[in-house]
C-alpha cells in the first residue's frame, strides 16, 4: 500500500522551554500530519541522550528522554507552578537546542515536580513500576549511582557498584531511596505523556515510526546489568568496539565506540535480551526502523583504545537465523531495515529472506560516474524511500555541497530546467520522490520548509553541533499542509 510520512524528531518541535516536548506542539503536529494526508510520523530514538547529545548513544535501551516531558502538562497535573519555570534560561535561539542549558536547568525543574509528586496518591505510579520492573529499577539505580559519582561512567565506579555486588547495591539503595525514586518518577511521567500522544496520533490515523540503534552505549544500564552479553575483558572494559572501515567518505573510517555484542552468549540465552528490546519497541511504536541492519550479517570490530577505525576487522553476525528466531517468539514485526552503505551479497540475501523493506536515499542517486541502485527506476515496491535522513543534508544544503556534474545529472533526471536551486527545484525533487514505486516514502520536515545547511540534524563523525535543530513556531501552516496533501493525493499515497 502506497503511503508517506514526515521525519521530525520530538526535540525539533517548537517549544518555549528550549527543546521540543510531548506537549501541545506535538499534538498540533499530529493535526498537521492529518491535514497533510500523511500516514506516518517518523522520529529518532526517544531514549535519554548521553555525552554528545546523540539519541543513538543512550544510557538506556528502554527509558524515555526526560527532556521531552512537557512542563506545561506538569503544571496541569498540579506538580509545578508557572513561577517554578519563569525566569529560567532555556536558550536564546528558538531554532537550536542548547543541551548544556538543558542539563543544568531542566532537572532542577523536574526535581521540583518530583518533590510535589511525593505528596500525592502514588497508586498509578506503583502500578507503573510493577509493570516495568524488568528494566526500570536497574535504570533508576544506574542513574542515581551515576549522579552520586558526578556523572562518571560506570566502568569508573568503585568495584562493588561497578560489578553489581548485591550488598553494595543494597547499601546504596538504602542510602539514596529518594534519588532512585526521582529517576523512576521521570519515567512514569514520560510514558504517561507518551502514551497519550501516541493514542492521539493513532486515533487521527497517524502511525509512529520509531528508531532503535543496533548498538548500545558502553556507559549504559544495558551493559552494566548484562556485561556477559558484550565483548568485555575481566575488568569490564571492551575488548573491541564498533565502527565502519575507511571508505570514500572517511579516510580513517568511523569510530563509534559502542561495545560489540557477544553473539554466542546471546544465542545461549535464547536471545532474551533482544526479544525484550524488540517487544518493548513494538509496543512503543507502530513500526520500527533498525539502524545499521547490515551489522546482523557482518560487523566491523576495532581494538578498544584505537584512535581511528583503520585497524578493525569484519566478523560474522547471527544472520537470518536471528530474525527467524525472533519471529518465532514475537511474530512478524513491522520493521524497516536501514541497509545503507556497501552491501555484500550475504547482506542482500539476509534482507531478502527477512522480507523487511530496506531503505533508498534519493540524494545518493546522482553520481554521473557510475550506476546507482538509488535511482528510482531501480526500486521495487518493498522499500522505504527517503530524500535524506537525519544523517544527510537538506535538499537545499545538498545542492550547495555537491559538484556541478552531479547537480546537472540530478536536474536532468528530475526534469528541472531552471538555473537556481530554490523553491521550485526543491518541490520538483520532492515530487520525484513521491512518484517512485516504493510503497513507503518519508521526507524530512526541513525539506518541506525549504531550509538549508543550518537545519541539518547530524553530520556523521563530527563531535559537536549536532541534534540541535528546531522548527520555528508556526512553521507548519495550513497552506503547507494543503500543498503536501495535494501532492500526496496526486501520487497515490493518500490512505484516507
């Protein structure tokens, strides 16, 4: 079934409090999607961000990002007063998130809400803890210990806490009950707000496409609680870490730094960790995009401590048998496989056998020097088409960074004869994507807003300045919704 959607992370929604939240602007955006005749709202991972502010490097695979808790809703709940928020600095640029200010100021306000919450009926809170016991107590304890250690990674904690000695954990919990409960409270409010938002979206015909990274951060509750599931040494430091080898885009490769899975141990445990993770994701979202899908077939390992990715080696992953086992336990999950980059025949076979739609990125299509399987006439129906993802430039930004030959080939292909790559070019490019045969199409909100390089969400392998873009208040207008709706109907992607 032909359909389309818009990619916009929650953090990028307009907000008077420095970062997008699950509050009124999120509901307005759902209304905009409905008016625009869209089927999907795609977001990035909603887990808590750690160092570098990337949603792909998180302290947890299950928890939600406390920054997304809407403060006005906490006022409505009676947990905050407006004066608790007034006068706090959230940043001067309404189009950028200042994560340093978020870290310094957001938790102070949330602590005020928690102190007020302690005086209320906790029945629903206790039910929430009981339902999520599998992960929440470990996560809350992890965060409380981290805060008491000035944010240090768990690998640097004193040995009893680092190695999860039961007595050491009990002593800490007894001495820090309030701090542990604070982190549980944040998750209670996060998922309360998330459930309401997702229900509203679904009731209005909008499905949520979520995103889970294949790897987890070393400094996370996942690795701290389950060190045997990762390739760690006797001191609990990684033997190897993840990344990508050198290629045309990077002479030294990409060093991600995530610990590598101990796939043999995962298999011994019946892949229970993965089953739990994917079950949780399928409950959170209507469809799940799995980042770096090829890593299940073969993965690149780099010695821990190396400064570049040049000395790594490829190893064999669990392959299609992993997905067959998951399907036997959870049924056929609605998954989009991020299969970008160089793909070996075995990766292509795994994708084909899985039946999952892979991804096509139109910005990758127009190198005139070689054949490209990103050109629309090479697509089959079972794929998810993007002009660009969060890792790519906007259309406008892309035209400013590519060479003249690539741009001329693109213009010829999309049948655009103008000299300037302005509004008309952008909408011609968008229509080319809509016209392709792929069943699912997702376009970044930045492209509908005709924004340039300043609106790029992430530039891979750059350490700072990413994940900050936010949409201006009022940017998603009724006129824009009508324009998108007209294109959606024209190209047969209107499901309502």
